[in-house]
């Protein structure tokens, strides 16, 4: 969704890729955080629960919470960087003379 918002800002508002992804990150931060926090809270009973069979559910809860935290960090930090890298790559490709292309 962050990429969709950035592409729309580039195309319709004429923003630079850096400004577009920054605006998209600001707009999508709250929904991304709300979704992740809700999923983490739903996995907490698996991770923290006790009782019969909890030793089987505990690793699943740890895997879910750990995976959500790692994916959240990757989403918020690497998506804008990769977006800008791809833009630079496309600009470099477009700047090459036609004879240099394979």
C-alpha cells in the first residue's frame, strides 16, 4: 500500500520519488502500526499462556510475535529505501544510450 500511495503521489501530484515515498510513509504509518499491533496482541495469549498444552503453543506464539516485529521493521525501513533505489536504477537505465543496451 505504501508503494501504491507513492506512485499515485508521483503521477498525480508531480512529486519527486523521495517526497512521494515520504508522504506515503507518513500516510500509511498509522494503519500499518494498528494492523501489526492488533496481530501481536492476538498472539500474546499463545506466547504467554499457561495450562494444559501451553508448552506446544508457546513456540508458535513466539514465532508469530517475532515474525511480526521483524516484518514491521523491514516494512517501515526498507520499503522506502528500495523504492528510491529502484527509481535511481530506472533513471540510470533511461540515461544510457540506445546502443549500450543489450
